[in-house]
C-alpha cells in the first residue's frame, strides 16, 4: 500500500511539527494540514515563517523548506479528507469540564466529530490514525462510527501516539527514541495498514526503533509514558521539600540517585512543578480509567503525582510570602518566565500561572517577562482560572519586553521558566534597580548563588 496523500486534522503543537517533518523526509508524499481555526491556518501560511503559531527551535526553517512544495495548510477539511489515503487525527483532547468524569476524563467530542466527518466525506478506503493522546479503547469507538457509514468504504484504525517534548519537538521527530504503531495485528488488512505507516517513518527512522503492537497497548503506552515521567518530577520535588528541612541539597541528591544505571539522571530536576498539555491531563485520564474499572489503589497511586505537583506550586508561592515578612500586598513582584518550559511558547498548565494567581490573591502587583509568550496569552491564562475579573487581572498584572527594566523598584523577582537568558542576566544591574531588601526566588534551580550577591536568595531544595 503506497501512500501518496496524507491529511492531518489539527494544526496544533502535535500536528504542525509532525507533518512538517514527514513532509521534509517524504518529499513524494503530499501532506495537507487542516484546521477549522482560520486564524491559525493564516499564521501557518504567513510569508514570514517566523510568524507561524508555534515556536520550536528549527521548525520555521523546515516549514520554509517544504511549505508549498509538498506541505500545505488549509481550512478545507472535506477536500483534504476526500483526497487522502491516510488521515491523522491530531485534535485537542482536553480534560472534561462538564458531566460524567468532569475534571478527570478526556473530552473526546472533537475526536468523535472528526470520525463522523471522515465517515461522511470519504469515498475511498482510508487509514485513520489516532495521533491525539486518547484513553485506551478509544479506537473501538472510532471503528464503530466509521464502520456505520453504510457506503462500503473500509477504514483501518491505527494508534500512533506522539512522544514529543516541547522545546525539542523537531529533534524528537528527526531522531526519536521510538515510534509506536498500534493496529489490528490479527488481520491481513490491519497488518497492511500498519506496514503503510511504518514505511512512512522508515524513510528516516531505523526499523529497529519502530515498534508495532496491538492498538490497545499503543493507546495505553502513551498515557503510561507520561505518567512515569511526571512521577519522577513529583518524586524529586517531594525530596526537595525534605532537603529544605534537613540541610541536604536536592541537586546533590538527584545526581547521586541518577548515577544509578537503574534510575538514570533524566527528569530528576527539582522545580516549581511540571506543566504542559500532557502530564496532568494524561495522569487524570489514567486515574479516571482506573476508577472506572474499580481499581481504587491504582487510581490513588497515580493521583498522588498530581497532588504533589499542585502542592509544590502552592508551597513555592507561600514561601515567597513568608520570606517577604508575611505580606506581599501592593508589593511589586517580577515573574521571569511564563511558558511551562524553555524553548516553547506553550503556557498550558504552566506553574507560573498558578504562582501568579496565588500572589494576586495576596494583592501583589505582578510584572511578567517571557521572551516568547504574548501579552494576550498571559492575560488569557489568568482569566481562564476565573479567580477575578479580566479587568482586575489587567490592573494588577503588567507584561513587559525587558527583564531588567521590569525590575525597577521591584520588591522581588521569581524565576519560573528555565530560559537560558536568565542565567546570563546582569543580576548586579537588576539588584541595583530593586528596592532593598531585594528578594530573588529561583523556582528552577537555574542560578548560582555566587553570581547573585546582595539578594535575599531562595532556591528550591536547599537551605537558603
């Protein structure tokens, strides 16, 4: 089965970069990314590739190379579906905010709408691929919808979860640890569909890195992978609090533990808490699935990862208030970094949002600087929490373009995203501009104490 036309429904953080790399590595395959969000598609088609809606190192260069050659962005969803041999579903699957499973289960309404549109439009056989992160057994629901068209079109459903880390997504796509393809391994048609997708990836990924499983194992593997990574972050963050009480240093503990080959050093960096679109959503989904099967102990175990993460964000903000003489009312506090991690403009579930919200509840005045996040996004993130009116957020929060100028007459600075530029900031100049005593809170273990003389300095996971 030779694939000539690929359609991807969803032009977000997964669909855009993934399809750009596929188009680059498979120049004979036409790749069309579609989305009903007209503004997003306009940004993807902007002549200035630096204005594409997603910032990832190296992505703009790839888009510039392949856009208009074999990569296209469009709002004509039906046309792209009709012309395609293979369809990736890469739409959002947020946590439900209503009904059964509210606050935990994945909201699959966009997935079902995609399936119904594919079923309605398709006139030829298609391979439909779950790229979005989904609960285990979702493929069964897709198959039920697609096979109920009655028009004789046959669909094969595959699971191909993404394992991208934002900030390194392009490199993760070019040189993945593994590619996972799940499908109906019991039938010849299912195996042919899996082979077709394997052949796409094999254009640049070594075959030994491409794993094939049944579709259920593939769906569950994605949730499990994110749960394990988040668990490591919450584990070292729990130890960071203990270190602050015992005069141990969490970096030294993490290094000692990480040198054990059975553990390894990755994801053992203490911080103000993990964020992003995946970790919390996927763990809550895992908890919900476990509870739906009456697996109470399993659900409780994984929920503790989220409880610890929320605790870390709250206690960091509370420590700031405590250090500043138990009040931050009307004090000017500068937040450096709003994205949930460096090298991305994604702010979903960023620790900075929750720390800022806590401080605003204490009537602080907040100044925010982030090199890639827009003012509009920062206000949108705070408004979404619903803690106060949008007007109140705009009166209490100021977004600036210069981190040093932001610190003029500030009482405190909090580093909440590990952008490299914060390491090399002129901290002496920052100190000189601030009110005294000047407080500096490092939520990312980014700064060295010897480089920030004069500050009342507080860093996670050590006695300050």
